[in-house]
C-alpha cells in the first residue's frame, strides 16, 4: 500500500516537476540569448542602413554577405524592412525589440534606440559643402590615377603578385572578402584593385580606424586652443572633489590609460563594446559612467568607450551643435578632398568616434598620406607641429610598445613569419573585420586594405600585406 501511495503521489507531481524543468531551461535559454536578442535588431538595422544608404550597396548582397558570416549568422532571426523613400531601416524579433536606423545626408545612419524619429531628425545638421574634385588632376589633388608613371623603385611583378594574393580565397571556410586595396608610393597611387560590386567611389567602414580620425579632430581642436592634452576634470559628472575620475587627463584618454573599466570583447554576448554600440543610445555617457578600475595613467587597456568619451569632450569644446557637426567636414575631410567621408552620430548627437567613419579606399589613403606628411596637406600645416610625432611615440605603456595616441605602432605577430615584414617606423590604423591603413615613412608608402573578414585567422595584416611590401623593399 505504501508503494502504491508513493506511485500515485509521483504521478500527480511529475507533470509539475517536468513543467518546472522546462520553465527553468527556457528561462536559462532566454537569459543566454537575451544580449543577442536585444542587440540583434540593432546590428541588422544599422548594418543595412549604412550599407544601403551610405555605401550604396545592394540590399540582397549585404544580407548574403555581411549579415550571414561569422558572428552575424544569427541575423536571419530578425525581420527587417528597408524604406528607401524615408531612408530608414527597421528590424525586430517577431515585432519585439524593434530597432530603427535613419539616414541623414552628411552624417549617415543613426540608431534611434527608442527615441522618436522626429526628435533625432531635429538635430541641427547643416552639412558643410565639400570642394569639388577635379577628375583631370592626379590623385590626391584630383581623381586621375596614372600607374604608367610609376618610378623605377617599384618591383611591378611583386606588386601585382601581392594584389593577387590579397584578393585570393585559399580557404572557402574562412573567406577573406577583400573589397578594396590601394597602394600609395611617393604621394601617388601606384596600384589599386576592387572586388566586384565595389569601386573607387564606394564608402566603406573603417571600424576602429575612426579612432585615428578622432585623433586628428582632437589635434585640430588643440591647435585652436580650445582643449589641451593636460586638461583634467573633463566631464561634468567627473568634477566632484571626491571623484577620482577628475584626475584623468586628455592625454591618458588618447593613450587608453584612463583606468576606466571597459570590456572590449566582441565574442562576449554581454561585453561593454556590444552594449555600447548596439543597445545604448548615448554611447559616450555609457562609457563615461564606468567606474575607475585602476589609477589614471597606471595601466593600458584598449577601450572603444574611451574614444567615445573623446568625442563628447570634443562636443563640449563647441558652443554650437551646428559648429560641432560641421567640424569634421570643414576642417579635415574637406581640406583633404575626402568627399566620400561620412562620420556617423549616435542618438544623442555625438559622433560615434570609436567605430563609425565611412570613406572610400582612396579617401582612407588620403588620410594615411596626411599622417605620412606629418599633418601637412598641399604645403599647409593642418595639425599642430609635432602632433603626429607625439601620436606615434611608444609612451602609453601598452604591451610591446604597440600603441600611441589612438593609433597602433605594431601589428600582432603572424605565425610562420620569421621576421616582422614592416619596418620599425611603420604605424597603423586598424579596424574590426580586417580594415587597415599601414603607413611606412621609411618607404614613403601607404597601404589601405578594406574588407569583411570576420572569421578568425581569415586575414592577417602582416602576412597578407608582406608580398606587397616586398615590392618596395628598398628606399627608392
């Protein structure tokens, strides 16, 4: 009888136990995927908006490539609607977690993050006029490229072999997806190539190469006397006497030694970088609210949040929103002839200086040449004297002296390469998914590579660009 009672009791409670197990498992699954569910629609909306309206790419191509490889594979879960008349893109999961990105001329695409579209659209954007480019003049003054005039210091065979390798696909499981490559020697383009669907006028994302653009804008504002690298108490919320963040200097932010907590882990679903870029509307405020993990200046730690704080400090140096929004085009992109360049905003009206600058490969090459020429363009100094030299000094305490002021001084070691192929004086603007502008002063050389290589190991800057570098192995 006792066994019978036990069996009857078990029969009554086992459905409840099974239900509880399913509830616990389901809750765990939701919590596990929640960061992806929250960020996913934003990734889809922002990627499609910028690709279609800034880069002028085909929607189907973007969905088949950019939203189907590497960490973006889950994007098929999210419905999307591209409104070409209104120039906005909306994505959601079954109508939930909806995110909308809107396009505005001159500043590209902005995620609304729950804000009303008319509220964000009301930001006083008056795009500064860009000087017309002369197609008859040689690049960089104009757009004409004449590779027949290349001097004898270039090994043409090796250069062509290097371009072929950069665009080759030796491993179908780990595609390189090189989309644009431009090589500049002695101030002129000596080689360029583009993948099908891309050309010399296609603006492409530089991801973290935007950090070096921010370096230039800060330098321009230092030249104006509006900010100083020694400035402290940089933000209103840091200015209380008992807040140690008031000790952070502008130089430490440039160096990535602010000591502020920030997780730059693209593989983690809950990392600060994913949340900042795809969940938070005010990205600089999110980064600025982080606690001080180390004393300022004590420890180097790469942080995109730090660069977005720099964008907010830049904004504070202007009394007018319009002047701030016009600044990159008036003082940097316009003078350099970077007609394709677009610096995108977040929903608060601050430039997303960690990640969102789009430009053609030729215009990224102009920017690289500008640094190679010490911040001088067509005989006129634009950046403060010594600014570039200070930016590429190894004084930030980064491991292996690999980082300066928002710019890399060394590439990661490449398996199979006995010696680093780039000379010691080279430095680099680097971005997510394989973007790079390599600047080699001793060879008077700039190499730009843009692409989409989200798979680990698919693209290695040193390994893949070494054959191109061999064409310029001797000072000519």
